[in-house]
């Protein structure tokens, strides 16, 4: 114990400056000397115990300072003379006075972590990042296969079965009947793996066309020409027509005129050179079904007429819809109206108008019907035309816009019509009033009807003063 105390005294010597401030009188010097003698003589226990206690406090303060400095580094903590931690404020220019954050010190950025969370050790990159760099193949890899280096990977499209074929190809053909773009159908079918169902395409197309209109059958014949050589081979088209002839007894159940239509399809295909010229002759003496025999006879007659009489089989189905010239459509509309005036069959007239397949041209039908009323003599034509227009308006065969456009065209041309029909203005006003009463037109369209001014004397003795009256 004595050796420890001596070591501590050597480590903490007493400085003269410290003594000068604490002890001013000689008595105080004598007392300190006496205390020193006591320590030397062995009376040091009390003094040493107090010094050891003070050393423990300082060590404890230092340990506390180390812990706080590790958490709050750079805050300028220090120890006072008594061992207490004192926090000093660092100058603003000192790096220790700045808060450690991830913001840019140059005043740029939004205060977010750099790289948006990408980069750094053990990080794969930003979310959604795709690495397209080719990785080198390690020859020492136990799964390495030398044959895989020269492999070519391709997307395999499974062939369509019967159900998938019907679900996929049927909407394509029906959509083609609306837009009439054969190249688009060829591209869509080229993307499919038809497989063994390739020869079913002409069969499906022809069966759908027989239930449609003449314009759709014309589109079907054109589609077969585009498909042959690009999607289908000539042998597959021939095989498809053989199937059509075998399935005629079933097709007749849905389309009674199927034998005649199939015969026309065969004749058109032979004329378009997608069927061999001896296709019909190959069935001679080998046909037992009456429907098949009727279809082949129809095709043989058409082909014979094309060779001998010069019949154009390429125009066999005719031009349907808006593909026909305007002059031809006007003639067919006039013929339809004349037949209706003679027969009086509203249902037949409506069916014939639908078969024209020109809903965008119905305003011409309304125009020709009103002109026919103005040029006719008597009220019979007026009543029949009014009945027809009322029926077509109620069934929405003629839309409101087409009906309005037809009446407005008559309003514009009434001056020229009046040259041939002197009383055209009065007849038109009468017809417009009855149309409004029947609900064919609205009040606004009725008020637009033009009327011709007529001079009339105001009084019997005043022949100069006249006024215009609209009637």
C-alpha cells in the first residue's frame, strides 16, 4: 500500500504556484509542513484515501466522455477541472459543427439518397433494371455443355386444334366482311400455326359467305385468290372444295340454295385459276348425291357460257354495297320505287332496300320518293310513299340523319323542280305537313320547307298595293 501511495505522489507532484494562492501566512506553511511530516512518518492513510477517491471520479468521467463522444462526435465535449463533461460550441466553419447527413453540401438535389437507392456494395440496382450484357460462359462450370453455344432459340406456336381453329378464324373472316382488306386477313392467318387445319380455311370461309350477302360472297372469292400461294397451296384449295361438295347435304339444311351457290364458287375459282380446269370433269359418272350433282351442273353451265358466250365470271356475284357506281345505284332505287307503287308491298320494298347494302345512300331513296310524289298526278302515290317512309322510319332502316338529308336536298332543288312541275311548291308543303303529322320529320325540318311568294291585291280598288303571302 505504501509503495502505491509513493507512486501516486510521484505521478501527481505539488507545484509551487498552487501553494502560493492557497497559503498566504507562515502558520499555514508550518501546518502544511507538519502534514507532510505526518505523511512521511506513516500518518498518510486519510490523505491517500481521499486522493484515490478523486482519481476514481476522474476515470469515471473520462469513460463517460468516451461513450458520449462516440455518439456525438464533433460536438466539442471536454472535461472541466472537476471532471464534469462540458459541451463547447464548435465554430460554424469547423467540419465538426455540421450534422452528418446525406444531403448535398453544394445546395443541389432534393435531399434524397444518392442514386435513388441504386449502386453501392451488395445492391443489385434500381427496381426494374434489366441487365442485357452477355455473360461469359464458364468452361469450368459443371453444368457447361459445349453443344448449347451454337443453339438457336425460336418461339414455338402450337398448331390449332378444331375448337381453337373455329374460335380464332371465324372472327377474322366476319371482320373481313366489314372492312374488306384481304391483305390484313393474310397477315393474321400467317401468324397462326394452322397445321392440319389449313385446308379448313376455304371451307369455313365459303360456308360463312353462303349465309351472308352477295357482296360478302364476292369478297370471299377475292380472299381465296389472295390466300392461294401465300397461306394456302393450290392442292389445299382443291381439297377444301372436295370437302365442301361432300358436306353439301348438311349445308342445305341451313342454306337451301347452297348447291347453286357452291357451283358458282367453283366456277369462279376455276376462272381465277386457283382450281384446275378439269375439276368439274373429274366428277363425271362418280356422283350419287343430288345436291352435289346440282352444284357441279351449275358450275359446268357457267364455265361453258364463259367459253362460248363470253360471260364474265369474275363479275359473277356483282358489285355489292358502295362498290357500285352512283348512276347504277340511282337506277336501282328508281326501279325499286316503281315496283313498290305497282305492288304496294311494303315488306318487299324494305327487303330490297336492305339488299342494296348502301345505308349511307338512303338519302337518295328519300329524295327520289319525294320527287316521284311531286311529279305524279293524284293522291294515290302520295299516300303510298308516305306509308313506305313511315314504315322505314319506324323500323330504323332509314335513319333520322338520312331522312333529314333527303328532305333538305328536295328543299334545295325545289326551284329547278318547279320548272317542270308548276305547282311543286304547294305539293311539297302538303307532303311536308303530312310527313310531320305522321311523325316522319320533326317541327324544325317542317319549318325549313320553302314556299313561293304570290302577289295578291289588298283591296278591290287598290291594285298597286300588294303584299307577299307565304302559304
